[in-house]
């Protein structure tokens, strides 16, 4: 896994150091380094130089300063001071780095920056209020600090999450002098924080609702019969997400991590989207660079919104052109074909939605047309003259996909005469 990540990210450092990561659209920005702010020393293996991390405040032209807790260096060899000019652009509108690489860096920054989940009290209040906006701070458990406010980077304890995040980002880059991954150590021990962030990265899917699949197929009959679909979240994280249900889907219930839904209109695709209740301080993700190989990035809600968990309902109507022939014959002589028999077929055993066959004649079997592949129940509703109507349990039939017609036998018994 590590080698795979590094292979992807060879491109990151090469493009950053050569200033080839060109934005489609850019604006001017400024990074300011407070000389009075606390800095953090680190060392790079096989490099005798002492390095210092200064955490910048970056401002865009005529815009408010970005939250500096959410800005990370892309070059551990850079040592800027004072104030530097940068070119900034949306991180995800650049073509210089592969999308999977950007997403890896994004996820490291996302889980390192912090997030929150509902407490039991918060989940109960949300169920009663029905609106996450009515929840209070005490209704959440915070991870890696309070994400609503900038962490205190002058506090050696609070800054550990930031430094661990920065270290994980740097470890994805290749040192151009050794052509190996950077081996960096801060003077402050951040091994525990780093391990916890890595755990979240490795188990990110456990934090999302898991219904055993993301696509539910249905057909016109499911809509007509108002079929109810049930989905259970095996990860039991559903309470940490708000649900956005497209028109055409009825959310019947959402209790104990189980959703019950039905689709009420025909559409090629309908979705339920699951959005995390927490958000990052900034809306957009940015990339900052300069000709002196200074590089930074910052993440926002834009990419998170594009990667939301979804449950998709897809309309699928298989070709319904299969014919089913019923060969009605005497139980004592199956070579005799009988006229006057009629049948019903249904996909439910109660025959609530049944289809009638044609009546068998001397030259043709009873017949159903335009059937789709699937499992059916068959019963006789009219017996040939002189024969007893078969009232046994409905016969189960499977119509296989890929066939155009199928014939099955159906035996009937002759009526008993008084002399018999």
C-alpha cells in the first residue's frame, strides 16, 4: 500500500518543485509568517540542516483570511519568512496532479483537521427535532479539537494534530535528493496522533452508512405495487448524516439505523444522498504556489460534497417477450392434449396481481405472453370439460433469462362417474 501511494505521489513533488502545477484560473494571494509566532523544528534524514515549520496565514485578494489551521505545506524543504506572494487556484480545477492523489492529500488533511459525531443525547434530540441546525455543541463528540475555532498553534499539545497531519502529507512526497520518501521527525512527539489519523484513513468506510450496496434496481411493477424497500446500516453511523431525498422517493421511516422507502414515480435514476452533519470552515479547496517552489494547499467542503455517500434507485425493465406454454394432459395418459383449460400466473402467491392465459384448444396449448425472467406461481382456473379443477397449492415456475419460450406440463384428473 505504501509503495502504491508513493508511486502516485512522485508526480506531486516533481510538479511542485518545478512549478508545473498550473491552474486553469488563478488569483493573487499572500502568505504571511508571524515572526512572533511559535515555530516547530524538524529534521530530515540524511540532511544535517535544521528545518523550521512556520505556519502561515494566507489571504486572497479582497477576501477574508483563510483559517490557518487548514493550510498545509507541500514542500518540507521550503523555509520562507516574512511575507511571500503566491498564485492561488481551486485545487480541483488543476490538471497537474491526478485526482486520486489530490483525494489522498485531501483525506489526510480532513481527518487530521478533525470532525465530530453525534452523542447519544444528540441523536435523540435530532430524532425529536428533525433538524440538525437545532442541535447544540454539547450534542456532539469532537475529534482532534473544536473544528469550529482555529486550534491554538502556540500550544504544544493542541498543535500535535496539525503537526501529525503535516507529517503524513510530507511522507507522501519524494525527496529529490534521495529519490525516496521523506523521513521527517519533529522535536515534538506526534506518533500517537499520527497513528490515530492513519487509523481513520484506513477505516474511513466504517464511518459511513453501509447498506451492503449502493444501487437498488426496480421495475415498473415495483412502482405500481408500491413495493417497500428496506435498508439497514451495518456500521450504525446513519445518525451522523442528514438525508437528502429526491422527489419520487418516499422515506417511510428512518429508525434504528434502518430506512424504509418506496419509489413513486418512473425515472431512470433517483437518489438518497447522505451528507455529514459537520462541515469544514472553508467552502473551497485551494492550491498555492510560487516560482520559488513554495507550495501549500487548503481543503474545503467542495470535494466532500462531490464524494457524498449515495443510495441509488435504478429503473430496470427486462425485455418482457417470453412465452410460456402450458401442456394440459390426462394424468392417466400424458400423450393426450386437452382443450378448454385456463390458468393464471403471478409473482406473488396471493395472486393479487395475476395474469390470465389463453384457453387451450385442440391445436394449441394454453399460453402466456410477454413474460419477464423471474419466479412465478401458476394455478389452474378452468379445467377441461370432464376433468376436475386442480385446486392444489400453486405450482412454482422459474422463467430463465435468455430464452424466448418455455413449455411445462400440467396434469389433470378425469371426473368420477357414479358407477365408478
